[in-house]
C-alpha cells in the first residue's frame, strides 16, 4: 500500500523544510508517469510475446479475479444484512 511511503515522504519534507506542495506535485507526477509506463510496458510485452508471454507468465489469467468476482455479484446477487 502506498500510504506508508507517502506519509514518510511528507515527514521527510517537513524535517528538511521543503515545500510540501512541491513534494505532493512530484508524487502525483510520479504516479501518473508510473501508471502510463506500466500500461505501455504491459501492452508492449503482450504484443511482442503474446498473452502467454514467458516474461509475465500466463497472461490469460490477467484480471480474472476481479472479473469473476463481478460476474458472481451480477449472476447471483446476495441480500445485504
């Protein structure tokens, strides 16, 4: 979970008398760049090696758990207690 690292970064910025707003913007920029690079890398590997690429293992299972959970909720909804 990224929360511990985020709080640690803010604590370091506070102790070093850095502008917390600039640290926050740097963290948000890192998140956006990381997400974009991650999506690009995943698409690149799947395109180059196929969904069963040896680098990432069996790609056909990617996203299976959330899909199956949603499928279960839709096909057999349960009453909330």
